[in-house]
C-alpha cells in the first residue's frame, strides 16, 4: 500500500538512493493523499550540485507504525502544499528562507527565523477600526524567558488575532551539525532545546547506531527511557507549578518549584547532570548503573511522590483554579489536526498521537501512553500533564524495582555508512521530537534536521487566544510552554 514511498521503522536507516524520486506534481498529490492517515514529521529541501533541490518528505504512518519517505527534484519554485494542508506552513517558510525556493501559492511567506532579513523586520496582520488597538509583547521579556514577539489585535480586552514571531536567537544549529559527528556534536544536540536534552540525545544515539550498525542492548534502551521519564516529570511538574503561579494559587506553585528540583537532582544522581547531559551516547551510556544507585533512586521517589500528588491535588481540587482553567484557550480537535499539532497539546484536544504507540522501538521498555481525550482548553492541557506524571511514575517504580543494571558503555565509533538516510522519533515531554540525518559519500553528515514539537505547535497557541481576553494569555502560553530555541534552529 506504500509502494510509492520508502518505508522505515523508527531508529533505522536505508540507502538515500532507495528513497523514491517522483515527478513533483505526482509527489505533491501522493503526499496530500496520505495526510488523512499520516502526519508530516519533516519536509525539507536538499541542495544538489547542479542547482536543483531535492524536496524530501518524511510522513509518520501510525497504522503501519513507521515512516514513509519520498523526494522530488525541483528548481526555483514548487506548488505550495500549505493551502491544502496547513501543517506544511512552517516547513515551506523555512525552505523559502533557507534556499530561496518559492512555494507558489503559500498564503504568507513571512520570515520564520529572520535568516535573510534584520531580526523583527516583518509585516503583521492588521485590523481596521477606531476601536481596534494592538498590544505588542516582547521580544524582550521580564525575567529569563527566551526572546519572542507576540502581537495582539484587540477590541477592548478581547483578542481577535495573535501573531507570533520567533527567530531572535537563531543559532544555526543544523548548519553546525553538518560534516559531523565530531567532538562538539553531542553538545549541539543536547542544547538545541536544553529542557529536552535526554530526548535529543536518545534520538542522536539511535541515528548514529543505525548509520554505524552499532548494537545496543534492551537494558540500555530501558535505562535511557528511565532518564527520559525523569526529564518528563521535571518539566511537567515545573509547568503545573507555573500554571498555579499564573492564577495566584501559591501553595502548588511553591511546592512544585521545590519538588521539580528533586527530580532534576535524581537525574544528577543518575549521570552527574541535572538536565541529563552527557549520559546517553551512541552505543551505550557514559555512567554505570548499579543496584546501590537503583535503591537510592527508588527510596528517593518513594519519599517525594506523595508530596507531589498532595501538591497537585490541592490545585485540581480548587474551584477558583478550575474556574480560570476550564473553557479558557480552547483549540478544537479539528483545528489541531489541520495545523499538525503534536504531543500533549494535541492529545489534550482529543487528537490521538503519541510516538511511543505510533512509532515504537523494537526492544526496551517505555512508559505507557496516556489514554486521554480532553476539550482542548487550559484545564485539559494541565490535566494531561497530571495523567502523564502518573504513567511516568508507574514506569519509574517498575524499572527501579527491577533495574536492568548496566556498566558504562563507550564504544569506539566507526565511520558512518555513506549515502544513507536515518530517522528517529522520540516522544519528548512536549511531543514527538524528530531527527533526520543524511550522510555524504565520506560518511559525514550531509544534512541533519531537527524538528522540535514546538515547531508544529506555535500556530495552535495563536489559535488558543482567538476570542479570549488578553489577560488569559499567560496561562494559555504556559499551558503549551513551547520552546523558542527548539524552534530557532
């Protein structure tokens, strides 16, 4: 049924020449046909020496539990897919900005990351009328928040449109990854979005293992998942505390601020770094895991978990909190599907998508996905974090009680196979994080694409503010808590 595409399982590789090259109109038609049952994971242009570009699509097929790949050679321009499916919007803007390759018919090619124009120089939507006013927030914010600009079109307190501009800290991470892997590659990968370091490191390890034919034991895969769940817990706890703070519910805000630190410190106990850096490496782990460590983490978790549930139950049992959360910032399931939203934000709106279930790995344990169907409001996005924390803790207790002990494994990396493509997707705490790597004839990275879940979800945040009061922006924003730097690669 997928004869027009190359089919890949998660964390595997294939020769680049095996990816079918289609005539563009046929390529476009076939991709759009698949969008009813698939979702776009990556869509990018690869420059060729003759001045043409190979448009490359990686689609996720949950029914087949794998990926569909195809490519098409174009030059100068191509017919936009965005008008038929809005999930291609940012991908096509990125292609135009990076390569000057015009997606004809795209509704608005405004800068995505300001690579070829001065930062902030762009047009914005505008409403006409004497009662209309604009509210501009950022890119400089109070505190330590990353830079991003938010432009609200308002009538009184009511928001008619929110437009979000990012790209103020574009670092060129993907360009720096070319011609790797080398000594700096793991650092670039883990700091692309620093709150998802473990998820990124797992993806990178899978990519190199697939391209280098490096075996990895199920035990090591399970320990990686344990680290990933600690990362998920720390971020969900931090977000729930911040949501409590945004509605002035200080008990949960205070408790979660402290308890988040406990989970970060568990990660530090596991590998020496609170954000899990320099732990997952291609072929293994940089730190040994023994019974003494497993027992210590289990006792730690037994002590902290009851405090966590108490702090969260205080908030979810508070009528004043629920009054602010419920029916605020609602995004419908239809809109989320159209925009290609992913992760917990999509699941909170009733869209079933979880890469742990949709694109499973062959071996190793992972946390059970949450069966949750909310209404797409702030309350749902808060509640799904609570439910995911429960599943994460079930997994953590299960693994720590029967810890698959492992020594540190630091293999000597051989040259990666040349002329290959590899794809790995991990369900990071925000949603599916996708890495796509292509190797050149010398076995080095010809291209390395990172698609953070935030890349898919920023438009959903903009839709959450439609017909809302502007005072609800903080809790809508925090309920998504998207990554600026993860977008600005």
